[in-house]
C-alpha cells in the first residue's frame, strides 16, 4: 500500500493510456484472427447470433430476445455490438466503479486512477467484449443497479427513498431475466442491507452462515442446483473440480473447496489459471483482508454489497464446477470487492485526516 502511494498520478495516468492502447491493439488482432485465446464456459455467442437472426426460437435468457428486438428494427450488428462492448469496457465500467466507490477525480485523484486502472487490467472482463456475450451488458446493468441502490440508501426522504428502491427492484427483476441467480441475489440483498456487520460478530456470522447452508442443503432445497452441477461431470475439458455434492454430510467441506478453487482461484490447473490468479485474485484477496479489518467503516451501501457478495457466491459455488465458467461468474463478486475496498479506503482516509485536523 505504501509503495503504491508513492507512484505519481502522472505515472498511473500513463499506465492507463498505455493499457487502453494495448487493449485496442489486442482487440483488433483477435477480431481479425491474428491471435486467439479462450476462457472456457462455452461460446454461447453463436447461439445468441442465431436467435437474433431468427434461425432458432429456443430462449434460455432475455439477452437473445433483446438482440432479436434490435434485429427486427434493423439495428442489429454482431460486430457493432462487440464494438459497443469494447467502448463500455474502456470508458464506462471503470468510471462507474470509481463513482460507486465514492471517488472524485479532483478530490481523490490517486484512488480514482487506481480504481480505473484496476478495472482496465481485468482480463476476463475484456474477453467478453470480443463477441455478443451477455456478460458485459450484465455487468453494466449490475453497476447501474448498484448506483440506484446507492442513491436510494443515501435518501432520508421517504418518497425519494421509495422511488429509487422501486427502480432498484425493477433492475433486480431485469437481472433475473438475464441470469436468475444474479438477479435473485441482488433482490435479496435489497431486503437484507440493514444487517449489521461488526468486526466482533464476523466469526458468529460465519458459523451461522455455514450452518444455514448445511440445513438448507440437507432438507433438499439446493437439489436443483446440485443436479445442475452434475452436468459438468460430462465435460472432459480438464478444468472441472470434480466435487460431488450428493453427500449432505460432505456438503460444507465441498462448498469450502469450491470457494477456494473457483472464487479464490486456487485450482491452478494450467498456466492460464495461474496468470488469472496473479492478475485477478491476488488483488481481491488483499482487498478482502482490508475490508474485513476495516468493516466498522461499512455503511448501508457497503452492507448491501457484502450481502450481495455472499448470496450470489453461495448460489454459483454450489451450481458450478468448471474453472472456465467460474472466472465468468465471479465478475460481480470481484467488482463488488473493488467498490467496497476503494469506498472504505476513502472513508478511512477522510476520517484520519479529520482526526489530524482536530488535533
């Protein structure tokens, strides 16, 4: 942290500019088939394109419906949407994350630039700009939803609060249409944001959390999710964890292993997994440690994000067994951590400055 604070704002800005140039060049090379790579999880963009053009009528989520709607209006272009996603990746998502973190370019310039740089570095987020995957669009919707929640929770006027709360609920249902468990986690977090998270109770919450998971699974409420997980057993790609959730007594150990392997990237099955662990997961582990140590600074918005993080991760860690898909699913967890980290970092810095001024 001390070393990072010594780097000048100009140097960080130059890094951002260079990174944008590298991503533009990489995007051009990949789109023109000079280089190629994949993260797993299936190339569902082919299905989306076929549905948009009317070659199939099978609907698996709301994203292909949106694409066909634009196609019916004569506004659909596969490459055009990909270019739009690149623009969103480079110039909207990083600045939305900074805004959600409560950062201001004038007042918190270094933190602001680091936040933007971190989002631009994120390789998985960039990968899904290369075609008409729904992920970039869902990330945008999720962040817009978080912005509405932040506005809602900062309102003391009941009418204003209710207006933004209703908007947040609508965004939640829209996310349900795009990916059900993402939307449900968002909606549940909207109802549980008042949960207090004092540092002394974290261990108690952890015990209650694992106990609740065990009971819910034991009575069979996770059966549809664990049955879905078995689909991954048919995949012989080599990036499956191979955890068997059929034994309820081993549910918690398997869940912890799933979290370590997928959410925290410790299933280092190949060099690419190692690279993602270094670039994506190590910063998040550091940030999570900082958040837990400074949980007393968490306000209602941060509590919402933490509750969302736990609920969303709980669902997909049970239902997914593939590392390639995991790096796709954990996008929202990692972005929530980014926001919480910079938000608390700014609050803590402001608090310490005020203490110095009072002395």
